[in-house]
């Protein structure tokens, strides 16, 4: 009889654990598919920082922010691995929202300028395409590259009951600070 009680207790514990797991999964899905613009911004940035561009795209409206095939896995992780952010203000109006965000990330103006100098020298000396690509990874890894902080207002819209961050120049500028300026200076 005592063994039967132990078995019943074990089964009850197992059922309890399963119920807790189901609740956790449901809550996670609710957070990810949230109807809150701040949570969508957090979801986007968290996935970018982790290098999961496919998952990050789920939080984007419009064209892909970054395509998985553009960068190798190592580069994907390095683009945003030091990024931090703080949502400072959210203003919702029906199906649109403005999200003021403060983002700190690597200074991409420095990264691009350093990379271009190395790449030009390497190209002139006959380096392979792979060697030149590695210079970009080296710059992303460099501890010499400082971070910079930008505060911008980005847009979010509601699509199919989910808030998504609008992919546009403002979003790119806040995520990759200095990149647009570096590209303009190269022109």
C-alpha cells in the first residue's frame, strides 16, 4: 500500500511539473506575440544581440533588416554582441506607435573606416577575398573600437494583432551607429 502512495505522489508531481511547463510555454508565446510595442522592440534587439537574425525578423515590418545569408554566423553574433538599449518612451495611437530608444553599440564609422583602409591595402597586395572579409571580422572583434550611444524615435505598427518594428533608415541608424555616415564619406 505504501508503494502505491509513492507511485501516486510521483504521478501527481509529474502532472504538476507538466502543467507548470505548459503555462511557461503559453506565457512565452504571449510575450513574443505581444501587443506591446516595447516588448516587440525588446524582442528584436535581444535576438539581434544573440545573432539570431531569423528570429529577429519576426519583429520587423517591411524589408529584412539583415539577411542571414549576408553574414556568417560569427559575423552575425559580432555585429550586435555589445549592444545595450533602454526604451525611454512609447506613444501609441491606434495601429501605430513611436518608440524612443537609447541604444549603445559599436561605432560602425570606425569599424568601416578601419576595414576599408586594411581592405584597400590588402587588395592592392593581391589578398584573397576571404582574407579581406576577415579584416571586417577583426574590426568587429577589436577592443579598440569604442561604443557610441544614440537616442532616436523609431516606429512600430500593428500587423495581424502583433506589434512590429518598422524597418527604415532610423532603425538602421540606431542599431548600427555611424554606418550611414561612414558610407556617405566613402562616396
